[in-house]
C-alpha cells in the first residue's frame, strides 16, 4: 500500500473512532468506566470466535510488518498490548489480527480473586488519562492456562504472548514467592515470556517486593523455576516490571538486583501514584480517587525512566506508559526501548494508533 493510501486509512480510522466509537463507549461507561472496558473485551472475544469476521476486520486494520528479534522471539512489529486490558486471555486469538505484534495478558494471580470494590476505573478526559485500582481482578492462573492451552493447540495465537504474574491479595507477603511460583508452573510451555509484576500500586504491600532483598529472592526463585522446568531446553524469559515512582537510587538498585538475579529483560513502567500533569478540570477527581494513573500524564515520566534504565543496562527493554501518539512511541524507542506497549492510548486514540506505531 502506498504512503498516501496508508495515511488516508489512518485518518479514516482516527476519524471513525473519535467521532463514532469512542463517544459510544464513553457514554456506556458514563457512570462506570469499567462497563466500557468489559464491553470492549466482550467484543474482542466475540471476534475471536468468528474467524471470517475477524479476518475481515484484520484486512481493514492490517498493521505494517516490521519484524523485531528480541528475547529469542520474533515480533511482527514493535507495538504490543499492555497488561491490564485482557487479564484472562479472552481475546488472545484476536490481538494479532487487530495489528499488535505481541500481547501481555494478566496480571494474573495464583488464585482467582474479584479485585477491589467498584467503582475502580475512572477516566480523566481533559488529561487523556485513566485511574485504576482494579486490584488484579482475574479468574486465576489455571483458567488462563487452560484458555492458552486451547489456543496453542488450535494454532490460533500467531504473535508472542507474555503473561504478567502478580501476588494474590490474600497471600501473606512472606508467602509471596511460592504464590508467584504457582503461576510460573501453571504457565509452563504456554507463555512466551513472563512479566513479574511487583509494581502495581493496587495490592497492599506489593511494591515492597521491589526492595533489594525481597526482589532478589523473588526473581532468583522465578528464574530458577523456569530453568528447572525447561530442563535442557530454553527457559522462558523473565522480565521485571518497574514502577515510575521509584527514586533514581531505588531504580538503580532494583535494576542491579534484577540483572544479578538473572532477569532476561525489563518493562518500564507501571502506573503512577503521582498526580502530576493532570488538567485543572480533572484535578478534583484525580485527587479524590486512589489508584494508578496512566495515559498522557505518565508520558514524560515513562520516557525518563526508560532513558535511565537504558543508560544502566543492555537488557531487552519494553517501554510502556503514556503512549498516546506515534510520536510518543517513537520517543520511547529513541530513549532506548526495544518494544512499546499501549493501553490508555488505545482508549483515547483507537485502533489507528496500532497501525501508526507498528510502522515505526
């Protein structure tokens, strides 16, 4: 397809989403933004079950192929779907045809849990941001593993699939390592990489696992478990997802620990508990509602963290946080990220953003 045709298709996608789809989704979730989230996942799951319709949608949304080799895997392009959108893998067959070069499912926990009380998801429209305190609501790792097992057997996945693993809320911190290892064992042979989530602000005490001692113990145990499961084969890569709220000293320490413990790569960043760069009209809501903030208010900080991480290590690095435009994605790549991920940007910009970032 020529560049003028590509530009025209991108403009049409942005126009159609901005004028038709997004207003409908925002009205559906006017009192509860989570309703629109679930409606979107329902739609993607329904597409997964209709191969002909999915193929037709794929032809409209087809993303450029710019393959990238990383972590021993081949990614069709540099843009992935961030964790949090599809916790239970309900749309795993559809994300590739929709243009993504990889998907990170989860965060999933060893045991099913409902998450925090609703409402727990809030839009900041003027800021192009989202606050969530979902609390790892998911059906549990064994349900996700079974869904992935079926999709793998059918050969319908098509793109690398990472899985973000976290701690079950009811599990005491001193039993956190075994909780994570339960998920590692359940996902053996099913995930292309594992992302160890110790940076969500919505599970009490979780971020304490980023401290040097607990992080070394956890990552060391997860890496050892993947090696044991692999035997003579190649262990699944283990990535560590970092918070944007770490001080430079704490970030440097976490990086040193992760590298020493054998992590294969890093993800920067998770959501922030800060409330910087929020528009005045969103300020009251942002300050009233607890949870992690994502979207445009995180753009600058995510880029700063990616820059610092890249200066300190050559490990594979996925940049995520505040990718609202292709220029934001390009800036993260220029800062040192090897791949980027979207979530809030997809809410505000729609599927046209996938195609634009995939072309980078």
